[in-house]
C-alpha cells in the first residue's frame, strides 16, 4: 500500500522500512504510528519477507522522538490513549516473528529510542545519540521505555538515563549494550543489509524459535521458558532444514537451507 510517512522496499527477502519525515527529524505522530502498525502487520504475513530493517530518512535522525506539537495539546485521557497506542504498536514490532533490525542513523531520542528498543537488533552510526529525555518535558517515557531499557542495560543505568534525561553518544551506547554494533555513518546501510541477508538465509523455524523462546521466556518463569524452548526445539527437528543442517555438518559442507520454507 502507499504510505504518507513510510518508504517500504523489499529486495532479496529483506524489507527496509524508512521513516520519511526528515523535515521533522522523523518525529512520530499519530498518522505515522498507524502506518508503522500496518506495515509491520503486512510484512509479518508476507512470504517474500524474512527480515525487516527499520531506519530513518535523512542524515540527522533515526527518530528524534514523538511529535511534541501533538503531545503538548493532550489532556490526561488523550495522553493515556496515545501511550497505549504506541505501546501496542511497539509490542507488535517486538513480537514480529521475523528479525527486526534498527539501523540508527543519528538521533534516537524519546519515542525514537523506544522504537529502537522494540527491535530485535540495533546497529548505530558513529554519530548517533540515544536517550530518553522526556523528564525535561515534564513527562515520562510512554511507549515502553521504562520497561525495555532496564531489561537491556540494567536498572541503575536505565534510571540514570531517564532521571537525568541526558542522551549518550554512540560509543557509550555500544559500551552499555544498548546497541549491538557501532559502524561509521557511511557504512550503516550496507552493514545492516549484510546482516539482514545473513539472517534471511537462516532456517526459518530456527529463527522463529529463537525469537519466541527469548521474548516469551523473558516474560515468564524459568520453567515456563525452558518448556517453550523444548517445544520449539522439537518443531525444528520436524523440518527439512534440520535434516539438511545436520547432514551438511556431518558431511563437512555448507548447508543449503530451503528458500521456500513457510514464514
């Protein structure tokens, strides 16, 4: 479908979603959030898509935050609905059964960082700045930041970042484990594409099993997580890709996984 604020391109089983509001530093407004929701719903069901890369248009920002013009006019009831909408959409992204890679090309602040946190992997350019500065606006992160950031970098550091509202440079974000890889700005798109192609060539059931086991396991008890892991392991063992992978290992050759596995 046609979008007002998104560019979507699918090449070689990799879909790239570019948030396209560069004049507003790709800030998230209601209409853009609805488009993100629709794009991820469609790509989750698209058999030609194995991996999704999410990035921002222009050289300055991944997403600089939520649209302050919209937030400033919200009353408490509207604010609750806005936060719930963002949380639901970002949870959809987090639970997408295909790897989602955030290619952070500049500012990822407020809702922008919360969006990146909902992705499975995060690559950042060396000029990126990441943070949750909502306290400086008299509010708190409302799209999942108070929950996802502590799970990623630990309680103490997450509280420091949110209570001070001070963004971190790309190098510090990498050291904190906030991003997986740090690359020169001019190499970000190519690095994300290379990683996406690698993941797209992986056995589908294994990828889905890892994503679900980790995501659901972290939200449940250890015993429940282990039970899910065993069930997903069993599902993998019913696939042709498992037969190919184990046979290739024993024969000391590269595995040739199926290109048409259901997704």
